[in-house]
C-alpha cells in the first residue's frame, strides 16, 4: 500500500531561547533602519544638489527663451520696416522720374534725388541692423538648444538618482525581511 502524499511545509525552527531570537530580530531591524536613514540622508543631499542644478538650468533656459522671443519680435519689426522703406524708395524714385518728365526745376529734382539717397541710406542701415540681429538670433537659438539639452540631461540624472535610491531602499527592506545572504543573491537580479 502507498502512504498518502504529504506536502513539504517549511516551518520555523523552534528556538530554545525565544528572547534571544527576538533580540537578534530587533537588532536586524535597527541596522536596517539605520542603513535606511543613512541612505535617505545621502539621497536627500544628492537630490537637493540635482534639484538645484535643474532649477538653475531651467531659469537659464527661461531667460534665454524670453531673450530669443524679444529678438524675434525685433527682427519681425525690422522686416516690416524694410518693406515700408522699399515702398517709400519706389515712390520717391517715381516722383523723381515724374518731375524729370514734367521738366520741373532742377533744384526740385535735386531735392527729390537727395530724398531718394537718404531713404536708401536708411534702408542700408536697417539692413545692417537686421544682419546683426539675425546673427544674434542664431547664437541665442543655439544657446537655447544647448540649455534644453542640459535641462533634459539634468532631468534624466535626477530620475536615475531617484530610481537608484528607491532600489537601495527596496534592497534595505529586503535585507531586513529575508536576511543578508538571501538579499545578496536577490540583489544580483536588481542590478541587471
């Protein structure tokens, strides 16, 4: 005949000194708590440093973006001014030609021609300003791109630090629950 199948159930060892087992358990808990507290302090310092770096980079990015927007507005204004200057030059040149066709006085024609020259000079000055501003916009745009990359990098570093701290806290809790040897084996899987 066959004996009935009994399942294997792990049972805790019966200790002859129950007070000693609880003292050992209590010391493990204290060690885990101290370890967790030390990790929390270290993590808090790292997080504060990362947060301050991130905040500073975000502030720099905000300033650069606002400066870029202001320069874009100035560039658009200069573009509108350039268009109105070209229209004014065309009208002034037409007035000179009309005055020549009407055989007006040479002093009147000379005044009109001087006005055309003045408008062209103003247009050239505005074009020079526009070129300088375009160069500034390009530099500022590159700076904004760099700042955005810096902020993204800081965010990634902060997230990695948070994840690392959470993992360390979980490992500390695991050590306090299952013991150092088992936790060492299991922690190998956490490090993948």
